């Protein structure tokens, strides 16, 4: 394994990531799940790559069952993870890998709701705030997800309420990035996760 994989495994097995534990709609996310993702990296069931296009766009990406060999791939914008924002993006994408591990078909909005919430929980467990820049719809989504994360971290709560889940899904559905609604049809899309 290289530096990229070592850095990813170190983050996914950190005490902060182990504290991420919640149920959001049909999706259950837990700290041990991130260890399973780290194990998938070690055993090469999950391939990690530095993607320069992702770096230019400032995004990370999880892809399941890519190509004829059905490879699972985690694309990272910066292998050094220079700040908390890059680490939080990793947590978001690793959450999709946990969803894939469970081999369940998920509505895209439900999959993204859990991933955005995990991303905000990563900020919250470190007493950090997410970047509130990037447009009004991002600020709305980040604020909603962070408030839910704050409640889950600060109380013995585990489950996202149905009202919070609906609110989070709505904010994701409205998200505009680079003048495009990324999740415009996500309420109609199913992701057929087939196992990590």
C-alpha cells in the first residue's frame, strides 16, 4: 500500500470517526463500518486513487462496481488530506462504501442524506464548523445537516427524526453546485449497491 491508502486508513480508524453512529431513514451508519472500509482497502477490494480532476473541482467520489471487473473505487482530491475539509469529504465518500458493504438498494437521496450527515458529524466531533461558502443551497444543506449532527453528538440520541430526515432530503434535492442541481432526479434514482 502507498501513502494515499495509509492516510485514508488512518483517518477511517481514528477515534473521531469511531464516534459517528446514527440511523437516518433506512440507513444505519456506525464507527465499525468505517473499519470495514479500511479493511476493504487493505485487501484491495476497494481501490483508492488520487484524481487530479477531483482535485481541481475540490470533490471526492465513491464509485461502486465500475467497469467489466466491477471494481469499487474511492477517488480522492489530495492524498495528503491537508485540512479537515478533505478528511470530512473522505468520511462522506466512505459512508457510501458502508452503504455498499450492506448490499442494499437505496434511494439516492437516502444514501446522500446519510453521507452528508456523517460528513457534518465529523466536523462536529472535532468542534469544527463546515465551510459555509459555496452558495445558498450548500449553506442550507450544511446548516441542516450540522444541526442534526450537533443534536446527535450532544445528546444520547441515535436516530434522525422523520422530520429531520425529510428536511435533509429536501435540502439535498435542492442543492445547486456550479449552476447545476446535482440531485434533481435523486428522489427517483435507486443505487443498487452490490457489496464491498
